[in-house]
C-alpha cells in the first residue's frame, strides 16, 4: 500500500508522435514494457506519461515540474533527427535539465537513442546547440540496432531491464527532501580529508566497503553491456572493412565514431565516480590500520567480530572484480586497433578502468597482509 501523501514515482516520455506512427506504435510499446519492468524491479507501480494530448500529462507535468521538487520523476527522451527539430521536445528537455540542476542531480534524464542523429554522432554538427551537446554527453540506452527487433528478443529485454535498473537505482538515491544527491557525492569525495580528523570505526568502515563494492559491481555490469554493445558494432565494422568500397569505408568510419563516443561517455562516468571510490577505500584502510596497531594475532574473545571471515570475504570479492576489470581493459585496448578514431577514446576508457584497478590492487594487498598476520597468530594457537 502506498504511504499517505507520498508522491508515486513516474516518468514522462518525450518523443515526436510521427516517429511512433511511422514505427506502428513501437515507442508506445517500449513505454508499456518499460513501465512493467520498473514495476518488476521495484515492486511498485511506475507510471510513464506518454501522450501530450492526455489531460493527465498536462496536470502531472505542471504539478511535478513547476510546483514541487520531488526527485522521483524522470524524463525519457526518444532521440531521433525529428526530436531536436521539435520545439515541444526541446522545451521539455530544457525544463527537465534545469530541474535536474536545481536538484543537484544528473540521473533524472534517461535518453533512448532510437535513430541515428548526425548532431549526436558528429560533435562538429552540434556547434552552438548546447542542448544537443548536453544530451550527447550523457550515457544513453542505444536502441538503434534494436529498433526492428521483437520485444520478445533477449537483446531487447536486456536493454529494457538495464533502463529499469537505472531508474530503480536513481529512486534509491537520497531524495531532495533529505539530502541532495550532489551533496552526497561531494560528501563522499571529500571524506578522505575528513576522516583524518575523525574517528573511523567498524560502522563507517562497513558503510565505506559496501559503497565501494556496490560501485565496483555497477561499473563491472555497465562494462559488460558496453563491451557487448561495442563488439556488436565492431562486428559490423569488420564485415565492412573486409569488402573495401567507398560506401563501406564511410559506413565503417561512422561506426568507429559511434564506438568512440560510447567509450568516451562510459569513461566519463567512471572518472566522475573515482574520488568517491578512492575515499571509501581510504576509510576502510584507515580502520584496518588502527585495528592492526591495537590487536594482537593471538587475541581470543568469543564475543569479538571475526575479522578474518569479514576481510576474507571482501578479499574474495575484490579478486573477482579485479579479474573482470583486467579482462575488460584488455578488450578495450584490443578495440583500439580497429581505427584511429577509436584509439583516443579506448585509451581514456582503459585509463579510467585503471583508476579502479590500481587502488583495488593496493587494497587487496593490504587485506592479504592483514589475513597473513592474524592467520599466523591462529596457527600458533
């Protein structure tokens, strides 16, 4: 049952109606499937207002955008060449981006890249259009190759699930009625300097470890899908370059530009999260350092916490994540060989992944030394 006075999460789908008509209502179908998948992921009803002619659209849009700053409302723009030519769509996007800024968030606009759009593919064509540049810099759900796939296909269902997971994770973040998302991120990023002057106990260390591993898991999952999506594009690239004609060469160049943009977008997301990630590692290592100074290897207390078990479980998770990250880094660097357009983006992506690998390696070594010291003590006993 919904709590009294609680605003039910919802989204507005912004698109050009002629695009939906041309595709025989496929965008409407996407709306229906996504609404159901968010309900599956959250266990709660999730409305997606779709038709601007529907009176509920106008009432809810004005209520949520003008009168309140609840941060459980999303905009899902369906990006096509017609989208940026539609003044209605542009106005909706501009209003919602402004709303994000007021909330100090960056996760309430969830673009779906539906049909190839030259301004997005080629940054030089977006010169002077800040709206296009802003939306092109966002991580988006790429539906260009899924547009003609059945909604029952595995690839389509996975993409819908990923979009629903983005919505679920955004809903789980701190709300504007309490702590703003941006303030939370800033707090995490500066915690490394704060904890030097504050006591760090088991509670803070556990929270930091949970936050760190949640972020690592999300990055690994995102990389899985990014690399799968990019490899699909590179298969097309390889097929085109095997039959070198001027037309195929041009198409291969377009694909290389798409891959580069995809890698750039994902590396930027990782880079934005690195300060928060590293500060959480520092917090946990500070706790372990204090504990190592105070505890003796042969200390025995039946009521004490089993740090060996806790650190051992964390170390196992770290090693699994490190193996996956190294494998992804190798795949990314192999992609760079396809085209000079891809190389700079692939290097940046590899460096971003390295930004996770290096501190994780240090942390894993620290955990191993901890376990070695205390295992020696228990062996003597």
